[in-house]
């Protein structure tokens, strides 16, 4: 474990880390596959996110530590290879007990990132299902945090961007080619919702990247590898995704 995580680990009580481990080992497939050393780093990163994020729900819905931990683990997962531990603009996560709709709009949603309120909304049953079924390339928490990464990356100044500019440009090039394939109905890997726009394509790619990495690589190697570089991790290497081949 890197020295920084060793030091940060002391900030959390042993009982908190133990509780977090028990939740993750039973609910996060990515965590389960990590080496012991990487599990410890992941645990610290999950707890940093959990403690520094403003979680909230309606008063009649009890938001448990378990729910917060599982949601936080999605963020730790997608940023495991990045020098980023929390969201700064979108650090308010609102969890709902079921699908919801905005006023004056009948469309039911399971999750969205609201650019006006800077709030990330997620329906708990869909978050839970996303982790319970870990090989269908559907994971709501990963999807919504994917949007947050893109929005925060765009809002930051050139020197403090989340993604390296060259890696992001390369990803955009391959993403655009994939977008055209989806439009031409030549898509085999990503669900067609990725064809909505490049922002959705990024989030859908993330879900597939983590839940079907081999299938993704076998069918779209260039797009997959551009994501490996962008996120600085390769989930095909389960014990240590940070070791890039
Ligand atoms: Zn989306």
C-alpha cells in the first residue's frame, strides 16, 4: 500500500474499516477480486468518499451506512487509477427509495446528475441491483458517477483536469467511431443507449468496462484500451487493475 494510504488509513477506526470490508466483500465484485494490498487501498478510498460526500434522502427513507458504502465503492472503483478521491462540484448524493420523476415531467428516472442543483440522484433498488448482478454491464452508480467525472473534468482548468488531455482526446476519437457504429446498427458490445451522445457513451462504456471487460476488449479493443489509458487501470487484471500490461 502506498504511504499516503497507510497514513490515511489511521484516520479511520478499525471497527469502521472492518464494517466497510464486510459490506464490500459481500457486495462489490471488483473489491472481492483485488489482492489484499489493493483491498486496503480501496477500503481507504471508499471511506474517504463516504465521509467527504454529503449523502441525503427524504426523511421517510432511512439511508444506511451500508447504502452509503456501496455507493461510495462505485466511485472508488472508477477512480482507482486516478489521483482523485472525491467530487468537488457534485458532492451531494441524494438517494431515493424508488424511481422518481421531476415536477411537470412524467418520465420516471432511476438516476440523474442535475447540473442546476449539482446533485447526483440515485434510486437505491437500482443501485443495489447494479451490484448484485455484476456481469450484465448495468450499474447505475458507476453510470452516474461517470457523468460526474466528465462534467467535473470539463469544468476544471487545463492544469487540474482529471484526465490527461491526450488520453481524453484519444478516447473521444474512438468513442466517436463507436458512436457512428451504433448509429449504423453495427454495435455488438455497448447497449444502444450509448448512442444518445458521447456523455452517455462514456457512462455506458464504463459499466461495460467493469462488468464485461473481456467481452469489451475482444470486440472493441481500441476503445477498451483507450479507456485503460484514460482511467489508468485495466479491470481484466482483477487482483491488481493498476498493473498495466
Ligand atoms: Zn446517463
